[in-house]
C-alpha cells in the first residue's frame, strides 16, 4: 500500500566557506556528518539533490568542476546504500529496502521541500502513479497529470512529462501498472 507524506528537508547548520577554496577549507568529517543528516531525513535522495543540500549548507550554491567531484568522492568513500535510476545515483537510509519502498512525498510549505522532477527518485514517481490508480483505472494522460499534481507540479512541461514517463516505465517494468488500449490500471 502506497502512503503519502510531506517531504521534509534536513535542518543543517549553516557555515560560510569561500567557494573558490571550498575543497581546501571544508572539513571532510563535517561534510560526512551533513551527508548523513541529509540521508537520515531526506532519503531516498538523488545524488544531485544530496550534493546541493550539503554545499548549500556551506553557503556555496554552485557545484563547479572541483566541488562536485570532491563531494562525489566523499560519498563513494562513505560506502552508503545506493541504487541507480535514470536520474543517476539515489542514496538510501541503511534501514530502507529500495525494493519495498512504498512512499510518495509531496511538497511542503517551504522552498527546500520543492523538488524539481529530476530530483525525485523514479521509484517515488512510480509510487505516485500507482497511488492515483488505487480506486479506478484511468487513461494514461489523465493518470500522468493526476500523479504530477499529487507530487506538486501544476504545469505539465516537457521535463515533468519526461519524469512521469520515467516513473511509468518503471511501474510497468516491475508489473505494478498495466496499460491496455490507452487505459492504465493496477496489476492485481
């Protein structure tokens, strides 16, 4: 059974570090501590959003050619639970089984909880699609629009449609949704 909750952003301390010298000035243990805090609160989380959350807590707002590889290496060294989907790496809390993940997290009232569709793990989009089909079958386009609205997207731009299609492909592949003659329904 799919459950709905509000997406929560990690509450990280804010430290000002000069972005030009970030990799020399930042404390690796401090970065690891912040990574763990973000994963604890926000997992599953895409690598891009995880890096963004961590560097923003140092008041650095662009992950340039030095910063992103630096943080990526720290993530590799931490040996975290990670899966891969069409958006790249997705990081999980140690206690969550990615194969049995059954949640959809919707936007809260703060900017930090609004995720671009490319920042939403594919499994979560697939769950949103399943959730909207819980009571009735729908035409594919209606299902996609309804799931997008559930996630908080009021406009169906190309990137939102692509994200929803990404989730739809996963749900069909995992035999959770079926499509017959343009009508989608849950697999029994």
